[in-house]
């Protein structure tokens, strides 16, 4: 993707950002297959020629949505996982954070779990590799807690991680910003259920 120029900067978002924002909203609202390039450029207030200067095809926009959300969450996870505190404290912080960023980027989350199969094979493979690295880093926190005795060693770490992210992936099907619970509250409930399942059983 070609980088933006200084001419794109100003009081409004740079042109690629406007295109991505418009595409994300339309893909989440109408579905990737039901959204045309013309609808995207109209919503962004640009021409098709301007779009193709930055994105060679509609699926480039789709891939960038995936890549950006994963990159954001991976950077935050790495910072929290490598920070101070016990394994349980760092896992709690990371779990609450991923729910918070998922809620804050609800359109991206909706697109993420609705349109993966529509990415070209090479881009789908790249996204899956990014997501796998993220899950492996998250799993390493569970395993660290198991080694320290903070978590049950008899619960497979992979199962625990898949259980947690299965719930996160469903957020876009029921959570709404105007609903009764905010991202932080949802995060605390989710993480409480998750960590309770990892706590050692009382004798």
C-alpha cells in the first residue's frame, strides 16, 4: 500500500484513514460482499481513482482492517504481558484490555469474524498467522501461571485460551455501546469467569 502524502494531512483524516473508516462501517453494516467500491468512495468523499492510489482492490481494505486490529491488540498484549506483577495480575490486565479494545473497535470486530473466509488465500494465511502469534503469547501467560502454582495445572492452556476467546468473538453479536454494560464492566465479568476456571480447586 502506498503511503499517504503530506497533502492528505489537515483538519480531516488522511485519505487512507477515511477510506478505511468508511469501508469498516459499511462492511460491518451491510457485509463485505454487499458493499461496492462505489459505496465506499462515496461514503469517504473521494473518487475511485483516489482509492486505487492507496488500495489496489476492495480486499486490500478488508485485509488492512484485520491487520490493524491484530497489530493494535498484539502491541498492547506484549506491553502488558511483559510488565510487572504476578502472572495472574498480568493475565487479568491483558484479558480486560482485549475486551476493551474489542468493544472500542466493534465494527472491526464484526468484520473480523464475519468475513475471514472472503480474504484471498495469501492474506487469509497472513491474518491467521498473526492471530496465532497473539493467542500463543496470551497462552504463555496461562502457562506461566500454571508453573508458578497460581493456576490449575490440569486445565489445558490451549483449551482455556480458546474458551476465553470464544466468548470475546461473540461480543459483536450481542454487546452494544448503548447497552446496560460498558466495556470495563463486561471485561470484569468475562475475566472473572475465565480466571475462576483456572483457580486451584480447594482441598
